[in-house]
C-alpha cells in the first residue's frame, strides 16, 4: 500500500459560490491590501530617508512628520484589507495554507507580535513626532524593520504553501513549528519583489502629498514631487531588474509560462514590464517639467494597470505551482443563494457608505478649519 | 518481519515517532495548544466587547457632555477616545486576526469548516468591520476638526457597524455550541439563527455595555480633578450596574437554550466546566461589588482600584469563555465535528475522517501526517504516542495543560485499566469526550504509551477503602449521589453486589471492561451501601 498523500483533503463543505467569484474577490482584495501595505511600508521608508538623508533639515523633518502621521492610518488599512484575501485564500486553498502555516507555526504567530509592536510604534511617532523628532525616527525605524520581518514571514508561508513536495521532509524533521522556507530559491527574489514595490509606491504616496499641497504650499509641494518622484523612479528601476531575477528563480516550467508557453500569462508579463518602463520614463518627464498632473495622475494610472497584471500573474503562478496536485476550479460548488446576494448588497452599500464617510470628513474638516481660521483672524483683527 | 509499507520518509525519521492530527499535521505545543487558543481568545473577547459597548458610550457621553456644557468631561472624553482606539483598533484588531491564526494552526479542520460554511457571513462581517475601523479613526481624528453634529455622526456610524459585526459573529460562535437543524439541512440561516443565537446576543450586548463603563474607570482614575472623576465614575456606574443586573436573566435564558445533554457536562463531574461556571459567578459578583464600592468615594478612586475591577471582569469573561468551550466538548461544532477534528457522521468528501471510518480502518491507516503505520509487539508505546497525538492532543498534553500523566497517576491505573477506560471515553464526565477513534489494537497501543508516561511506582499503595476504589475506578463516569445509576441499580446485598461487579459490561453493555479484584469489589460494595445511608440522611436534611 502507498502512503496516503500528505496533502490534506479539501474541506467537505462545497464552495458557496462558483470558483471564479472567489478568485476575483481574492485577487481584488489582495490588490487593495498590497497597495495599502506599499503605502504604509514605502511611506515609512520615505519618511526615514527624508529625515536622515535630506540636505535641508527643516524640509526633511516636515516631510518626515507629514508621513509619520499617515502611518497609524495606513497600517490598520493594511490589516483590514488583508483580512479579506486571508479569508478567500482559505476558501480556495485552505488545505495548502493551513499546512504551511502549521509547519512554520511560531514564526507565523510572531507576525502578530511584530504587528502589535510596530503599530504602537507608529502611533507613538505620530503623536509625539512633533515634540521628539529624533526618538520618533528611531521608533519608526524599529517599526519598519518589524514590518519587513512580517513581509518575510508572509513570503515564507506563501512559497511553502505552494511547494507541498517539501512538506514531509520539513515536518517530520521539526513538528514543533519552527520551519521557514529558506531553501526555496525563489523565496528571497519574491520577497524583495514585494518590498521594492513598496518603496516605489512609497514614492508615489509622496507625489500624492505633493498634489494635495500643490495650491496651498507650492514650494513645499515641488520639493515633495522631486523627492517622491525620484524615489518612485529608482525603486521601479530596481524592480525591473529584481523582477527578472524573480522570474529566473522560478522552476523552468513555471518561468516559461510567462515567456510564451501561456499566451495570457505572457501578455500580462509584457504589459507589466512595459508599463513599469513607461512609468519610469513618464515620471522622469514629469519631474523635468514639474508637471504634477503627469506625476500624480498619469503615472499612477499606468501603475494601477501594472499592479492588476502582477496580482493576476501571482494568482496564475500559484495555480501553476499547485497544478500537479490540485485545481481549485474542480472544487464542488453549491451556491448559497440565500446569503450570497446579501453579501453583494452589503458590500455595495458598504463601499458607497465608506466613500460618503470619506467625502463627508474631508468636506466638514475643511469647512470647520476655515471657520476656525476666520474666527481666529476676526479675533486677531 | 519488516513491513512492506515502510516508506523512504519513515526511514529518514524512523527513530522518532512523529505524529499528525488526521487530515492536517499536528503542531507540537509543549505547554498545550488549547491553552494558547484560550489566552488569545480571552484577551480578544475582552477587548472586542469593549469595542462594541465603548462605541455607544463615546457618542452618548459626548452628547451628554455637550448638552450640559461640561468642558472638563469633554476633554476627558477626548483622551478616553484615544485610549479606546489604542486598545480596540490596535490590540483588538491584532488579537482578532490572532484568533484566526491560532485556530488555523491548532484546529485547521474546524477552521476550514467554519470558513467554508460561513464565508459569506465572514465577508459580510468584514464590510462592517471595515466601516467600523474607518469610523473609529475619523471619530478620534475628528475631535478637533469636525463640528459636534458631524463628529457624533461618526460616533453613531462606529457603534452601528461595531454592533453589526457582533450580530454577525455571534451567529457563527453560537453555531459551534448549538448547531441547530444545520446538521440535517446544511442551510446557512438555520445554523446562523441557532437555538442560542438570541440569548447569546443579548448576553454579549450586556457584557459589552458593562465593559464600556468598566474601561472608563481606568481613564477616569488618572484624572486629577476630583469632581470630574466623581462625575465619570457615577456615569460609568450607570453603564455597569444595569448591564450587570440583567446579565443573570440573559444568562439564564442562554443556559435554557443549551440542550440539557450539552450543559450536563458543565454541571456534572467534569471539573473544568463546573469550576469555571463557579468562577464566573464569583468574578461577576466581585466586579459588581467593586463597581458599587467605587460609588462610595467616586472622586478618589485610584488607578490600582480600576485595574483590579477590570481584572475581576477579565476573570469573569475568561471563565465564561472556558465554560462555553468546555460545555461544547466533545464537539468543536455540535453534532458535526469532534474536538479532535474527526467528523461525527460520514459525509461526502470527508476524506474518510469520520468516526466510524476511523474506527474500522484504524487511525494509523487513516491519518495523513504520520510515519508509523504498523503496529506490532515491539512498537506499542511508539505507535501509542502517535495515536495520542492524533486523537488526544487537540485537548490534552502528556504532562502539561490537561496533562494525562497527572490524571492517571491520581487514579493509579495500570495498563489494563487504561485500556478498559479508553473503551468508554464517550461516557466519561457525562460525555465530554469523543469515543476512542481507532481499532481495539490501537487502543491497546495508546494504553501502553499512557502507562509508560504514568507507570505505577513499585510499592504504591493499594486502595485502602471502598471510597478510594470508587474515586479511582468509577468516578470518571459516576457521581456520589442517589440518582446516579451506580447507587440506583446495584443490588442491595453486599455479596450479590460484589458478584455483579465481576463483569461490568453485563451490568450495562456500554461499561468499560474494567477488572476489579475480590478485595476491591468487596470494599466498593460496602462503601456503596454506607453511602446510600449517608445520601438518604443528607437528602432529609435538604443537602446534596
């Protein structure tokens, strides 16, 4: 008798909606999560660079504080937006995800500890950054290191979940959950690919800050544009090289999917590469002309397309890794028609309501600010 | 003869018997996996209920402060909002994700089931959660930036969304305890609006509003202005006292809706359930008394006092969660999945991990993550350890949290006793454990392993009286009370009784095949009759 396969059987409860619904939700919510994460992590790095590498100390500190104040909002956004893909990945790939998590249980739980400490660090820097900029810088550095560590754990878990052929060796050598996936040649290139992307989007975040300040404080905004735009360009250049390294590190069968074997994958890959290069060129042009519209609208539009392509490729790559063992499209389906529409309704209403909350806040915060400013000037006058 | 089934992998790790939990690999947590879940979960629920009740507290207190033009109260509330966000949005959110992480590591099958059955529930809850977190941040950052009306609007949005997330999660949590008709029809809403849904919702709402007041004592106690402090403490009491006053009512309703068989394990001889039910009451009483005491000198309560009150409340909340978890045993999902990840009944796609399939095929042949597949005279304890990890480790450890070494040593069981007792696991403690999942030969191997961790020391004392015999051999299933079948059904004549005890399974077919020697049987028979007398007189005095 053969040993039964180590890969756990999928859950006996059928999918409560067709596979493609979950695939779309997984990729969509993952994109939202990764964008928030990139802004948070990249914004944090840009804050530190501004603080410690800036020639003009005053401006550097100002950028630092402006960015530091955003971090306690961007981190919960990252977590909250991360919960949805975490849910959907368990729906489609639970038997792979739970197993890889068990193999690296302690490092995986460490994510929570890092998250808590990093989070409080961001709050500290945001509340006290004005009074104690020196210490706030060190605290943000600490938090950023922890966030890098969290990303590393996530890369370990995802790569491990996609390579069931090595599970047995790892588990039976250490069932106490202290494994990582350091021997996977694609681990570090993959990890770096995500981290460098964060730096690029951190640059874009600064460009958006330039846009927000363009009319109010143009001199400051121009400096933000140059700083953020350069950050974006350098990181994206590095990313193009890094992306090629990542591609090379993949097993050849999977690599070739993006190099002609699969037309859709190849097309997405081409759009991704060409889009990235175009965004660098366009940003260089925007910086030269000091064209905020080009930097804050056109470049992000291209990058949005690139991110959608990359996230879709990531999903295709996972399915290709798992193809010898499992196809999520084969899972039994029994759509819960009494609940699924409720979700769609709540989701649509929630999304609209969320935008109302944002718009209302911006409008009233601005009105109220003007009101107070005019009262103050009346009082002064 | 060497088995043809030996695999290359077992050659790699042949020296160590490493195990599995059925479909998924088991994660070895030396101090007890169950304890880890309990810690993360209790911290989370203690914060998440505050996140719900505290939301209403913020906005209502703001309205009150503005109406009475109480600037000091408003200033405090601003600080309290920051405290609220730092506790709920950071620690509350991270521990919430933490529960997911932890149960996914320790009970992946159950987690996967809950995700697959309720993914749309979780997804709906996520929408509310997203709005909740956004509103919390706007409420905090909006204190100085928004006019009162708009600021309060965010407060109301926050509370509405937070309460809705309780409304959704409550359906899934209560489903685990009382799965209702879902097991038969697999309909989402049937499981969601299960028998304990509404009492649990009301009970948890009361807990949430009480916690809103209790947490407020913390930030109140650090205020320097005694008059302000007194106002906050009195205002907090208005949240704590009525909420706690209605808790017994909702608690009673909740208990009523839990099927008697489920609740029995918390009332019966099972120590954990009974002890924690008692502890819950004690902690609630202490919290209530301290909250009232704070009203005696409301302007002078120190931080230490507030911390003690909150710790008492944490004790109550933690004990309540322990009761809920322990009465849920032997299931993770009532009538659907046992605590050790084995399905109660066969179902399509269950991968052969249902109880009857495992009992027929044997666990060493069914489990995936295992490298001991054979059972012979030489590997009894090694194979037994594998079986222990698969069948028992979701709740027990060998020698730490719920350690079996301690249980067995206390009762001085020999290997035969253990093997017999394992045959009646599902009867122990009013049915708090699943039946043994494996073949008879595997039961023998498990007994060999358990005996190897808790061997009877040479020269250990034999039971000196019938009471000790009862405690060691009978008290797992029987209680010292007149209504227990042991006292009701055994013959009155000591000699007839002793003879009847020779074959327990002929007394009652489900009894384990435990062998008592002549001396033990005689002592037990004498003691049973003595107790019958004692029980009668105790009953006459109104005791027991």
